[in-house]
C-alpha cells in the first residue's frame, strides 16, 4: 500500500525504500545540484564483513559526487558515495546522509550508525530518493532505528513494465544485496515493502538474516486489493484527485474523512514529490501488490520473522497478520491495539520491538564499514 505517501502528508507514516550494507554506491540521479567529486576517497570502501550485533557505532562516511547534468533520469557511473548534510539534529540521528543508487538503479538513502539494516518501504509516486520535506519525514520516521543501526532506505528502480510482479521487484533487491554484502543481512519491510521483503525471504533465504514486516502480510485484504486496483485505474485515467480519495478508503471508513484526507494528499503531492510527475512506476507497483499472494510459500521462509500490525488496519485484517506469522518457520506477531494502516510504524513500540527482534541471537550477518 501507499504508506509512504500518506505519511508524507501526516496520516500513515513515511516509508519508502531499502537498506543494505555497502560497497560504494552510485551517485543519486534524483539530485540535480552540482557538488565537487571525491570518488577517489570513497572507492576504497569494500564489501562489509560478517558481524554479529556489536557495540561499535561507526559514523557515516563518504563524499559528494558531481551530479553532472542534473537530469533525474541520467545515469552517472563514477561509483562514489554522495554525502549530504541534512539538518535533522532534532531527529536524534547523525545529520550526515548518503544518497545514491545501487544495483540496477535502485535509489538509496543511508544514515544512522551500527550494523546495516535493509529497509523496504511503501509504494511512492516516484521511484527516487526523497528530498526536502519528504526526506525530513523519512529521517524522523526511522530515527529510532538509526540510533542503533546503519539504515539503508532503498526505493524501487524506474522504468517498471506494466506486468511487473513483486517477485520481479524482490529479484532487483536480491541482485543488489548479493553484490553489495557478504552474507545475510537484516531486512525490514513496510507496507508494499513488507510484501517485497516476504517474497525476497522466500526466494533468497541466503540473503535474509532476520526479517521484520510492518503493516503487511502474505497478501492484501479484500478492501486493500479493491483500493489498489481503483487507485491504479484512476491514475492511469489522469484523475489523481479521485485516486487519492480512493486511497483514503484504506485509512478511514468515513466518507467525509476520505474526501478530506484524499484532497489533503492531492494538494500536498506537488510540495512533496514535485509537479508533472510520471506515475507509471507507481501504477505498476500498485497492480503488482494487488496480485501478490505468498500464502502457499510462507513455510519456505527460514529467517526468524516478526510481523507488526495494527488491529484497526483496513487494508490488512488482523487475521492476515496472524496467518503470516503462523505460516513462517519461526514467526512472531506484535499486534498494536487501535492502530490502522501505517499507525504501527508511528507507534512508540515499533523501534523497540523491531530492534529487540533483530538483536536476538542467530545467524551472523553483514557489517557496514
């Protein structure tokens, strides 16, 4: 679902991307500002080594690269990290943020200290690193994790085919992980990203050490599927205002609330994501999630898994959260009373529960330099 979009507007909590322990990442194609290049100092970084969770908290490193022409779609291949100071001291995390691309053009935003954590977020209108208000919301949302982990928020690549599946998206992330880390890594998926994370854990158990799924399950509920298909159809017809109102059906049952929330998101979209955006990748991801059902493969997931959800989630009934946790080999459920879709991410218990699960003794994972 679209928890990241709604979060930008203050309703569902912002989430949109993945994280991995890193070899040097490419420059950020979504950032058009010109900066001096220092790729030679960054290129010495290699794959992170295996590590158990330890007390070392390395500070973010890296240097800014020259973004070239500033064309958001133009590839840039000097392979260096982009480091950008962001005034997020109020978030309680390291204000140094690294922005770039990995794998087959997956946008990545990296911040925080500690062992690496892969974060797969919700569907977003554009597949690019967040900037401005959206970036501040991302840093604030994940501040609790970033105090203890090196968070990599990675979005999906651009140019998705209309018939893209979540297995295709998981394969993109698997390719990036396999080339960027040594050994399995911890993965946390939110909303749409939670579905992708489950697919990744089933397809490539060798890459996932521990798994946290927030606001997602082995399939979307009936209302959620109806909403996803309606939103995709409306965006394709160019009626984005109606699409946002349809999305709000996953947040409230009140017709008035749906209109107000949908209109707020529609009016805020240009401030968060810019004007005249191409929503084709978003539509492809929404349709892929509507078709997703991993119920018959849950037993193939060997990574210890924590499912976190709200018992008032309109897109994912609590029974789906329970079935997902029960279906994996080593699954647990944290169900937050009174929380809706995206509300679990905003709950104060979320970072505590997620970090406690990730720090349980188990498979050794990768380490970020």
